[in-house]
């Protein structure tokens, strides 16, 4: 049994799962369906194995769309700033980090390699104080603001920096909200 989500009030900054994440799955399904139809229409004698393979991929993409729609229908909470701390609700591991452990909230861009190409992913996270500043730790970045301890990629959702900063300053006055996104992303409050 999955633990229930914490209680939230009206002033909390809450990001719920919506249909934005569904768009990618639907686009993949439509492109694959078009490809499968073209292959089926122009191949004069398609084999049973090829038809089964195309149908299996189609069913897998359809299942992916169904999962995305179910998440949107349940309105799962992906991320929240609340009186007790910062809640990360997406993924298998849900985290609730109390304010006492947080020294900064951070919006940043994580470098990534997708299919050999350089890319980046937008993220939001929290930093915790660490006494070993300046030393490297496996998989964690250390700065003067502490060590990045918990974060989520903002895949299928966006952070409203102004609302995030307002909620952080309401519940934890004086706590910094660090914006380390790429410079071209910072100009627009719509992007995040």
C-alpha cells in the first residue's frame, strides 16, 4: 500500500500532474501509428512476424498514453512547498524534506546525453548544509549553499519561479531560492 500524500493548504505552491506529460506519449503514438500504416500499405506481402512486432510496439505506446492519462486524472502531486518543508511526489520514491534540513531551494539545468547528443534537463531541488565543502562526493554537487540532496526533473511540468520564491519566503523567510538555469531560460517566467 502506497503512503498517502501529505495535507496541503491554499497558500502552498503545488504542482500537480497534468496533460503536459501526455503530449510526448501521444506524439510518439501518432508518429509510430503513421509509420506502421505506411509500412503496412506499401509492403505487398507483410509477414505475420512483422505485423505482430508492429502491433506490440503500438500496444506498448498505447499503454504509455494510458498511464499518462491515468496520472493526469488522479492529479498526482509532483512537487509542493508547504509549511512543513518541500515535498517531492513524483516517481517511486516520494520525499518530504523538512525546512530544518534545507539551506536553499534551487532551480537548475542538469546536463545530459541523449543518444550521444548533448542535452539538458530542467530540475528543481533542495540543498542541505554539509560540513565537507570543497570536497567531491560521488554524484553530488557541493557549493557554498550546501550539497544538493533531493531534486526532481521537471519533465512534463514547469516551475513558476515567482510563485515558488513566494512560497519559500512565506514558510522559510531568508532561505535563498537559487536560479541556475541556462541564461536564455531565465528571461521568461513562463519557462522553467
